[in-house]
């Protein structure tokens, strides 16, 4: 076994696979800008729903950017 540094950790639990149907429970999906400002998008139940909401939000923001010139979470 290799020597571990103080920041490395080992876990003795099985890894779980995350798929589109993985249940997240009530999970808040949010968009975040480069300067760490964020805006809530939706509460989603699984990964597939989160992907759909994120794609729809991205598409809508790109259209808004083309029309108005304001991106996600504009800088203040």
C-alpha cells in the first residue's frame, strides 16, 4: 500500500453508478456564473430531469443573449 498524504483519504464503501434515473430526492438545480453568482432554476427529482431543465434553460438563455445581450447571472 502506498503512503498517503494528510489530504488523501480512503473510503471502504462501494461506488454507486449515477444514471438518468438516479433519484436525487428534491434537488435544487441552479445556474452559476464565473464570479459564483447563481440563480435557482428548478427543483428536480432525478438526473434525467435535471439534464432536460439545464438544456432548456441553456437554449432559452442563448436566445435571450442573441436578442438582448444579457447572459446568465449578469455581473453587477
